[in-house]
């Protein structure tokens, strides 16, 4: 049985992509991460770090079930899939601007 969600690996991946591309400031930051990364793998690791930083900011020093659920959800995100999507978006923007990809 497939657990795909709206064309993404799973709900967690879809949800992460939705949130980082829905707000202009977050989307700009995501594209900056793509621009500063040398490849999709590096970008995926930066996205994962960013997700953990966002969780840390929200959680603070709390412990317990909800904290475990938050980090469990983060572990389910396919950050490489999101990185591929952002990488392609970046490449398209470069092609439109310069006529070629970097």
C-alpha cells in the first residue's frame, strides 16, 4: 500500500513543502538555501537542519509526548524530495534570467 500524499512521498513531506513555500519570507529563505548549496544532497541537509531549528524554536525546553511527535514527524520528511523541487525551481529561474542553468 502506498502512503503517497498529493504526489509527495507522504503527508509530512507535503506539509513541510507547503509551509516553506506558502509564506514569502520562508520561500525566499528556502530559495537562498538552494542558491547557497552546491547540490541537492547538501540542500536536503540544510532543509533538515532548518526544520529542526524551527522545531527547537517552538518547543524550547519542553519535553514529553508532543515533542516526541514533532521530532518523529520531522524524521518522516523526505528532505531530498523537497530539495529536488526547490533545486528545479532555482534552475528554472536561472534559465529564465540568464538563458542557462548553473
